[in-house]
C-alpha cells in the first residue's frame, strides 16, 4: 500500500484510541507493523492500546523499544514510569493475595485503582482482583460492587460475571437469586456466541442451582435465624447457634413481659430448629439443595438419610450442646 494510505491508517489508530475502540486500534497497529511501518509513534499507539487492554508488561516492552532509540524523550519516559508504578503496585497486591493476607491485598488493590493510568481492562482486572480478595474475606456486598464496576468496563468479563453471581447466591435474598440467574444467563449467551458448548452446559447446571436457591429464599431461612452466612463453616454455625440460643433462652426472660416471653420462647424454638437442621450434614445438604422443610426427615426427599437429632426436645438440644461445649446445662446456666 502507498505511504499516504499507511499514514492515514496511523492517524486512524489515534482516532480509534481516542473513541475507546481499543481492540480495533491494536489490530490496526498489527497490520501496519506487518506492512513494514515501525515508527516510534505507531509503537507508542500500540503501547497505549496494550495499556487499555490490561497488558501492562507488553506495553512497557514497547515503551522500552522507543526509549532505546530515543532515551531523551521525556514524554515517553514519563509514560514508562507510569506503567512501571502500575505494574509494581499490582504485583505487590498480588503477592499479599497469594500469601492469603486478603485485608492487605484489598488495601493495595485500592491504592492501585487510584493511580494515574489505571484505565480500561486493566482497571477492570484490578476491580476483579479486589473482589476476589473480598470474596475470601466473605464480604459479598463488596464483591458484588467491585464485580459490577469491572463489568461496566468490560461487559464480557465472564470471570467477574460468574463471581458476582456466586456472591448474589450467598447473599441469598429473592432479588439476589434472580440477579444471579440473570448473570448465569448472560454467560450462557456469551458462550453460545462463542460456540462454547462446555460452558453452556455448565451454565445450565448453574441456572438449575440458582432456581433451587430462589425457591429456598422464599422459605424459612435457617441461616438468617441463626445469624449465620450461607457459606458459614460448621464451627461458625455452632458459634452463631450458641450466641442466638443464649440470647433467646427462656431463663434470660423470666422478668420480661408476657409478650416478650412469648416472643423469646418462639425465637428459641426457631433457633433450635435451625440448628437441628444445619448441624446435621444430611439434613443440611437437603435443605441447601432446596428440599421443603417439612420433607427434611423424608428419606426419599433429596439425597442422603437423616440420622441427626430426630426432633429432640428444644431444651434438651440446647443442654446437650452446652455440655459438648463445656458450658454446663441450659437450666442452671448463668448469663453474664
């Protein structure tokens, strides 16, 4: 092609970058380099595109290439410094994430997000990385917020869409479950567009699981009764039960009004019922899979056979729990 036309394409690359059509700009630089053009300006545009696409390391390589031939170019040197700062801060945050210091990772990803030059898909990656750190801290509203920010920058960011859906399900309200289903449907549509049959099959399974969660969100929520999250561990469920049972135990409300006593007795029964289910692995698995509460003792409902507390008296359950924890029985328990 003629030099004039190639010059126009270089100008087009700048225009594409200016309007945010980064992938097209990058493709144009590839075509021009293959045609024999390798000017510093073109390489700079390619570095800009790589920065926008989140590939900071390759962008730095291109900037080094320019500086090797023009070491006194202050504008390019400053751009290199900007990229280096971004890369260094992300690497520092990644190190804390890998060492499972998630609180520090969140702090450093936050600092990286404020740096000059944190734009485009690179910014989306940082939002997602911070979301993953928050996920490990089980701060799911923060996960949803960061994934939403990442998706706003890259609407086909499948990892962020899936992570947001997972956190919606853990949050577990009816509206959350519906949002999770919408996210899984989005990923399935993207997979269909790519012709990815495996991911389409996986999303069909995820949608079925979300439908179960949606059904459960309309039932009595045993996790909420105990004050436990839906991803609580066995020890956390025990801790939540102990706290709730002590709070609502009838012995603690002997001087309350009749209305307050009635409320405490009912809540105490609910707390014990919730613990009876969530502390019994087969029953918990059935409950988590969406089996109706009245069918949890039915061996033909869901999967597994219950062999838990078998409808034990609520006070007996509490006393048994306290003895197991070394706290004595409920009847003579002294509340501090």
